[in-house]
C-alpha cells in the first residue's frame, strides 16, 4: 500500500516526487511509502527544445531532461519507488483504498496524483466523469483536463500539470506538481502548511 502513487514520469510527476523525496526527514514522513509510475513515452518533452525555461541551459533537449530527471530522483531520493515500463489502464476504489491497474501489475494507494498530460483520448478507465475540455488550450488542439479545485479532482485524487488545466509550459507544469505535493505534505502534517527547502549549511 502506497501512501501516494504518482502516475506519470514527466515534468509535473517528477517535480512532485522530488518534493516528497526532499521531505524525508520530516517527522510526519515516517514510514510513508511513495511511488511513481515513471511512464514517459507520451510526454510532450520527447520533441521539445528548451531556450526559455528558468534554470535550464539554452538548447537542452526535452528527451535528455526526461532521462536526467528520473536519474536525479533515483540518486537523490532512492526511497521513492520508481516503477518503469508500465502504463496505467484503470483506477478504482476510494480515498485511502485506491486500486491502480497497469498493463503488468496491480497496486494499491491511499492517494493518487495524475500527471500524464492533456492528450485526447484520456486512456485511464475510471475517471471519465471528470474529463472536460481543456480551459487554457486552443480548441482546435482538442486537449482535455480533469475537472479539479486547486489540483484536487475528488477526495484522494490530484491532477497535476497540463491535466490539471495548466498551460503547456515546463515551468508551469513543474510548479503544479510541486504545489500539489506540498498540499499532500500539509495534509499529512495535520493541516499545518508545509514548504520544503534545502539550505547551505554554514
């Protein structure tokens, strides 16, 4: 049983995972099991080149960034369980007891974060009632999002990145994943607001 399972290994998903990883020393994180299904095949980063993203050197390929980000996650926070080469097909259950079915396995999680992009059709069974046209994409692109309130789709399920209705910009998607992760950390901290910062030791 995961405490949170992140679906999607793109910008939003890995950003969320990095925040969870960095919070590992917090008392409320004791015994928390966090996983990410790091599926990247359909990420829009596969064909991207970045010249306008804060902190990323000009000309960086999105395909390189995808590989580097999961390596960073595994090296810095090996306690975050990375599940590779699996695609989620179905989500069922309810808050604190979700079942996530992939093309290879079945997992259980108390919370779910979904960051698989805004592509249409949406291929995960079980969330059809929350699919709406994307509010910030051009209509001709036929993008979708999950209806949500500040990332929360329904109790225990969070949409992040473009699937939450954000524009398709790397820094926006990264901020969305990080924002939703700190909301979950706040939930685990009995509602007391949480921000995660690392600092230079002097």
